[in-house]
C-alpha cells in the first residue's frame, strides 16, 4: 500500500479486516530503516551548517564599511588528494559488497579492510590539512571562513569515525570467522553510509572551494 | 548499525541475570523509560524550586538577602532551560515514548536496545554537567534560556566564566542523547509494529510521540550547531556570532560575527521544540479523553493529520520570535501568516476533543480531570497566543509578563497537566498498584486552580508593562500598587502549588508499596498496552507470541458488543461497528 493509501485508511470501518501479512516477512530490516532516518538527520545538520555559512558570509560587518570581513582560503592539493582517497574508500566497499554477494570471502575481506584503512588515511589526510593550514597562519579564530572550514571538516570527520566503529566490529567478526552471508547486511549498510558521507563531503567541498 | 534488533526476532529474549543488568545497565525499554522519567522529574524539581525562589523575590522584594540580581538571572535561565529541555522533552519522549511505543504497537522492545540504553546514559551525563554548573566559580549562566549572544559570553552576564561553557556542553550532549533515543522511537514505529497494526490503527499517543520524535531529530541539529559554534566563539575566539565589541572598556578580539544568525539557529530549534513538547501531550490527552469518556476519539483521521500538519508547519514559523530583532517586513508578514495558519489544525484538535466529550459517558476519574484541566489551560493559552502572533500587537507586549503568562499556560502548564494525567492513567500498568484517589483529587484541584491563580494575573501585569527577567521593579511611575499586590498573591499561590506537588510525590511513593493491587486493565481500555499477559509487563512484553491486531484502538461503547470496550486484539465475529464516525 502506498503512503497515501495508508494515511487515508478508514481504520474504524475495518474491524477484523484480514490483518496484513506478517510484517516480519515483508519489511526491510530495522537497521536499514534506522540508517535512512539517520541520513535525514545528518542531512539536516549539514544543511543548517551550510545555511549558517552562507548567512555569515553575507553578513556585512559594520567595522569594515559596507564589505564583508570574509576572506577566502587557498585550496591546497591535499584537499583533492583526500577527496580522491574517500572516493577510493567507497569503491572498496563496493568491492566488498560484490564479494559478499557472490560469496567470495577473500574479496569481501580485502574490500572491507581496504575500505576502512582508506577511510583512516582520509582522516589522517584531513588532520595533515589542518596542520598545513595552521602552519601558514590560517587559524580557526583568524577569519570566519577558516572557522567554518575547521567546523565542517571536524563534523564530517566525526561522522566518519562513527562509521569506522562499525567497520571495526565488522572486521573483528570476519576475523572470528563470520561468513559472507552473516555480514552482508552490515556491509551493504556501511557502503551506503560511506557513499552518503562522500556526497556530503563533495557538497561541502564545493561550498568551501567556491567561496 | 551492528546492534542486534530483538524486535525482529521472535526467539525467546536473552534475560539479564543480575540485579545490575536488570535495573541499571538495562536495555529493556520499560526500565529505561523509568530511568528517564525519574531523572527528568528530579531535575524538574530543581527547576520548580528555582521558580519558587524567583517568585519569593518578585512577591517580596528586599526580603531575601541571598537573592541578588545576578542570582535572579541565573534562576530564570536555569528554570526555563531545565523545564523546556531537560524535563518536558526528556519526560515526554524519553519517558513516555520509551514506555508506550513498544507496548502500544506490539513490539518486544525498541529496535536498537543498546543505543536506547546509551541514550539514557548520555542524558544523565547532560543533566550532571548541567548540575555541575551550579558549583563552578561564577555559578550557572544567567543569559536567559535563549542564550542570545553577544551578552551570553560577555563579562557582566552571570556565569560567563564557566557556567556558560557547561550549559553549552550539556546541551550538545543532550542532543546526542536525544538523537539516539529518537532514532529508536521513529524506527520502532516504522519497522516493528506487530501484525495487523497499520499506521492508522495506532493510538493517538503513538502518533504524537512519533511525529514529535521526527521533529526533534530535524530540529535539534540546529541547537547542536548553535552550541558548538558558540562554544568555539567562547573558547577559541572565533567570530561566528560575536560582533566587534568592547566590554568593560576594552576591545575584545571578535569581529564581524552575526548575533542574528544565532537567533535564527536557536529558533529554528526553539519553535519546533514547543511542538515537540505539545504533540505528545496532544496525542496522550486524546487517548485519556477517549478512554475515560468511553467514546471513540472524534475524527480520528483528522486528529492524526492535524498532528502531522502541525509538525510540518512548525518548521516555517520560527522567526515569529524575532519580530523585535528587526527583519524585512515581507518576512514578518510571511511568518505572521504561517503562525496564524498553524492555529487552524490546532483549533481542529480542540474542537475534536470537545466533541469527543460531547454526550460521552464521562467518568470523572483523576486522569480525566487532568485532561479537562488541560483543555482549559490550552484554550486559554492559545487565545493569548493569537495576540502575540500579530506583529503589531507583539511589539508592545514582547518581553513583558504577558508573554510569561501566555507561554506558561500553553507550553508549561498544559503539558504538565497531561503528564500528570498520563502518570495517573498508566501508573497501574507500570507498577501494578493503584494510587490513593482522594489525595490525587486534592492534587488535581489545588494544581489546576493554583496555576490559574499564578498565571492569569501575569497577563494583567504584562499589559501594565511589567517587564520580564527583571529582578525588581523599583519605583516606577507606570506600575501601580495593584501590581505589587498581584505579585504577592501570585507568590503565595505558587507556594501552595509547590506544596501540592509534594502530595503527588507522597502518593506515588506510598502507593508503590502500599497501594491496592491494580486490575490489569482498570479503565477498560482497548489499546494494546493494557492487554499484556503480565502486569507490569514482563521482559519482552508479550510472552511467547506477539499479539495480532484486528481493529483500531477506539472501539468503545460499540452497540451490541458484550462489553463497553473491544480490545484491539479481539478477533472479529459478533458485533462490529459498521457506521462511519
Ligand atoms: C508553578 C510552576 C511555575 C512557576 C511558578 C514559574 C515561574 C516563572 C517565573 C517567575 C519566570 C521568570 C519571569 C521573569 O522574570 O522573566 C519563569 C520563566 C520561565 N519559565 Fe516558568 N514557572 C513555572 C513552571 C514552568 C514550566 C512547567 C515551564 C515549562 C515550559 C516553564 C518555563 C519557563 C521558561 C521557558 C521561562 C523563561 C526563562 C527566560 O526568560 O529565560 N515554567 N517561570
Ligand atoms: Cu514559536
């Protein structure tokens, strides 16, 4: 039944109308529903940060006359390298998914491990980026555009860390001998989460480099 | 999402063995609900005491030396923030949401029990961090519950040293806690309903909590971002919100930040927050009225849609809190219009409650008394809200006691009355005992008449122009002696109401041990939570098999049925109802 059909049901008229088939058989798993809901929350979070970013950028500070105090940041190569690493990490998850689907344990394991390590490398790269900026005097407090940069990369990194926690548990389950079928749902969901964070990152990257 | 989801699987649950596993690190939604509720009530008591202190100062100025102006500001701030966030939100969603959702939709537990448990412990941490701010040098923040920059972090605002840091940190932790809980409530409703429990067969309580949880998940991120950004302004010296400003004769390092940006973020959270508190109350009160008037809720479908529409609309009205901050007049017009539009579904709900009562078989039980009390305070607060929704009327009334009277009626007292009604209503199911009826009735009448005695005169004070958040009025020409008299009586009423709450606590505690054993379904209610095999429900709620639902939750007084209620689990056959509502 579609959503509209559900919401217009005349429930008072249907005593005993044959209850729908056992929902346990037809529903997506709780984890995948939960993950979708979580995507909504995170989208909202970054959407709000974006709004704040745009509003703050347009704020005309009195002490500067009619111009904003916003100063753009340079876009060092590391920014692009890191983004590429995150893309590779997502691809590794796809490899792992394929491995789980066709039951190739080695591909699955290699994919999972590579995905996590690449994500860790991405985070290390982001930290290196912070250090690079700081060394050149782009402190968080020096200009609002720098402040937003640290805020956005920090929030994004924390979300990735959350994903890495699930990754760690998956690796340990694989090491303990779990087979492809047992981790398939988890791998699917991890892949979806990684792609989602990649999209968020690309949008944020667009915001950062275009301003 | 590596946690097991026990609602999916019908194998016997893993039963915790030790006392600690059962009552402390519990993953059972019922235990978590009680942990949430008790914590919320405990911190709510602190807020109540703070309001008593404020009233003492306002009613009898120059009497209490220990209340200095800065203390007054701290009381106002902590009272407001605790009441709205740490009491009402936590109690309605963390408490009632946790207890009711699985039982009312026929699940064994929340879908992510471990995350649910974490949610409580994060909430407790948030409360502890908040409480800690009373004990740091400089005390808690006195910036007002809206925490507007720049004054929030400037010298001269009480608690600008550590209090504000702890407040912001505590709010951020709260948001994390809420997100973990809310994810459970929403997913459980979407995914773990039992066989036959279609969306439109869910009781209004579940609908209210469900929509409020979605709203919370979407609105709290704004508070989270605002808190983090303000923390950075305070600790790292960024200028998200802080404009170039000189304080106490010296220039601070800030430049160019936008205080208005904070206001937008805050109210993007703050206005939906009002409905996050109100919608669960709306849902619960619908069920109280239907059960105790032995009638189906009038216009069930309309009630559900109204909840959904109110939830959606309330994301488009936030700037009505910012009329006096200045904005483009077209925006002002937009927000004033959207605000008034929300009144429509809200009014529909009120009419439907009244129509449910109309010619019902009204049992004046204590839960029903509280439900009717809610109708009074809510209609009352709604009417004064129509004044404030108009920009031109709001401007002179804003920041006066009229506003205080208005929002206490509509979002302070009204949800609290529903909460009391709900506690009395479900207490027999939660504890297996009945409370003392006489004490409960005294509690109701003193509370209900008392809140009128407190908040009605405040409207009058506001029209005189008495400002809010003022420690003392001093010698002011426009404030007549009658205002001082009113203030004294308000304070006396507040103290009496305070005392009546002690009766409530006494009743609840005493009944826990000495109350008579309760019937498993003392009110003759049709919804699922009253049909559990055990009272209080055991671990896993439903014994070996999940219940099957055959009808909606409101089959009361069906003509020809053998009882005046038909439980949702009763299969068809015999009399059903075939006429439309
Ligand atoms: C008998 C119970 C209560 C009494 C006597 C009381 C009294 C007060 C007083 C005297 C103020 C400060 C007025 C001023 O100087 O500005 C206040 C503020 C406030 N109260 Fe209550 N209150 C009560 C219950 C509640 C409840 C249940 C809520 C829950 C929503 C609530 C929410 C607030 C808020 C949000 C503020 C504004 C704080 C601020 O201005 O920053 N109060 N209350
Ligand atoms: Cu509002």
